[in-house]
């Protein structure tokens, strides 16, 4: 399943396309159950394991990110040679105050061509429970921003856009199994969950294998086509062993600590990322 010419044109012009059906209700329920089972078995590990590069930790997250229908849609926008450069959970419990202010993921480290981020709705996403919102057409350049602390995102500061044209904001409600795809350069954010239900999503970052970072060297898993350029370090697919995968993730984030989520290392700084204490 790819995209229609109209969807491709919308992504080019506006920086996003939404409401694409990819996963079945049964696949969403199995994914949610796997996440909840892990949280029950490893409560102390859940906060860091559901953060950056969870695609290196869980074979079921990797399977979600490499679903053929999802890769077909991304390839229609970025080309056939794709790296999966990050996956991260975005879960808002009922009544949660967690919000993500207006930002561009590629603000601190520019990647060209720009990655695409896929929001996979495991549960329903609504305006009431803090669905994704985007500012149409803002993927043309990096806007001025400030680095701020953000509750719930330890080990890193986050870029927040100074001035936002909120009249151009578009909310992206989704049913379980639908996805939204948006440019890493697009201004986006989400509000707190004011509903009585859980908002459950997984986000995957896909980067053209031909891309380069403005700072440092990133890393990723080749999930479609091939990497003939060598601008990124290569990551393995996860095994069924969480402990083995945790060691692999730690080694990779120490070897390649600069990426669009963590930003550039300061002078003399050492890699710092969410990990087991």
C-alpha cells in the first residue's frame, strides 16, 4: 500500500499527510498488550526503555516499524533506500498533564534530505486526549527556537519555537491503526490529555539513506533498499533478548550520541541518554 498522488503532493506542499490506514485493530491490541506486559515485568526499566531508540530493544516495535504497508507509504515520500533512525513511545494516561510544545524535531541538528516521522495510533487520538497538531507549511526552514527543560524528557533539553502561526495549526485525529506522516522540519506539538481514556502511540523516524547530518554522525537500521552512501552508522535488528538488546542500544548511543532527538554534544560533553540506572 503506497500513497495516492494527491497525498504525496499534500506532503510536499504542507509537510504532512494523515489518516492512512495501516494496522488492524487486532495488530494494535497485540502491540498494546506487548507494551503493557513489558511494563508489568520490568517496571523500573519502562521509563527509559520506552524512550529513544526503543526500536533497538523490542522485536515487536521493530516489526511495527517495518510493516510492509508502512514502508510502502514512507518510500512513496522519501524513496526506496530507508533507514529507521528512531522509535519512541508517546503515551498519555487519562488526565495526564504531559504536553509537547511547538517544535521542529530537526531544529538542533539539520538532516538533509529531511526525515519523515510516522505517528502510529495504537489507541484513538482525539483533540480531547491530546492528539498530534501540526502547523501546515512550516517544513520549509528551521524557525528561531529556545532550548528548554521539558518534564518527562530527562537527559535532554528540547527546542521550542519562539513564534508560531497558530491560525495555521491542524489537529490530526486518528483511529486505532491509522498513521500520520510528517516532515521532521514541520512545526508540531500536542496538548495534555483531558479525557478519561489513554492516548497510546508509537513514533518512528525514517531517514533517506542518502541524507547527511549537519553535526555528528547518526545511526540507523536499513529497513528498505540499501545504504550506498555510508553517512550513517548501521544498527542491527533487535533479537528476542531484552538484556542483549539493552547492551546493543547502550553501545550504539555511546558510539553515535548526536542525533535529532538528543542534539549535538557540547565541548567536552559525554553522551547522556535515558538508560538503566
